[in-house]
C-alpha cells in the first residue's frame, strides 16, 4: 500500500464582527484644560490622568481619539461632548 496520508481538518470559526467607531476630539481656542478634562471624565468615563493625557494630545496634535466602541454607545457620548462646547465627531 502507499504512504499513509495525514488528514487535517480545518475548522473555520466565524467571529461576529462588530464595527468599532471612534470619537475624535479636536482642538479649539475656547475651552480650558480643566473643562476638557472634567468633561472627558464625566462623559467618556476616563480617569483624570487619561483625560489629562488626551487634552494634551489634542492641544499639541490638533486631535485625539477619546473613545472607541459601537456607534450606539458613542452617539450619546459625542452629543454630550458637543453640548459641553467641545468639538468632536464620530468616525
């Protein structure tokens, strides 16, 4: 008889893919660091340190992703950022 063949079984696992969106915060010349930090803590559930880092990134780079997740979670958060006078959008 011929050489034994090894049969390998491929298992394909289909994962549920959930599209992740981002809230991007943009720099402005109106809001104070304290206001931005306090708003990120309240609206995006950031720690004070995380919010401070994001505010510095926005200040020096012009923008920063401040929250990632499903659109349905981000939409009300982005609305609250806008209501607080911050410049943000979901991408």
